C-alpha cells in the first residue's frame, strides 16, 4: 500500500512550474505615447513662440526684417544674415491702402524700397538694410 502523502508529494514535485505572466507591451507603449505627446507639445510651443516673436506686427522703426513676399516677411535681428530690410516708418491705417496710397504714405521716407501692409492696421515702409 502506498502512503497517500507520498502520492501527493510525487504529484506536487512532478507538476510543472506555474507559467509566469507574459510581460506585455503596455508600459513600453505608455512611455512611447507620453514621449510623442511631449514632443508634439514642444514643437507646437516653439512654433507659436517663433510666430509671435518674428511677426511683422512687432516691428518698430529701425528694426530689421527678412523676406521678399508678404507671406515671408518676418522680424529678425539686424545682425542676422537674412536681414534684408530696415523699417524706416510705420503708419497706422484704418482702411487697406491701395498701392498708390502706400507710396504716398511712405513718401516721407525717400529711401523706401518696399512696403508691407497689414490690412486695416498699418503700413511698414522698408528700406534696404
């Protein structure tokens, strides 16, 4: 006759080890998503900061600007190699001036080479840097 404790012991010793839970990709995925969100927020913040600090709306007399078209004009440091224009004058307007009206407005500054207008806000009279 077999002792029941021997059978139990043999069964326990022969049983396979419990399976270890598989390590999921959950923690890694959470880290990657968090990093992606932080990068997106950082890029958005930088772009907004750049837009605010280089906007022609901030330009004052003697500031420098770069760009050759209305959509590419931006405020830059006068020491920047891209600086092409110097603001000679800034005039507030209440209506969008025609090209002829812009020339009349900027006639006060004879070295005006280019004009930049923000509709119904202002005209910048720009001369070569």
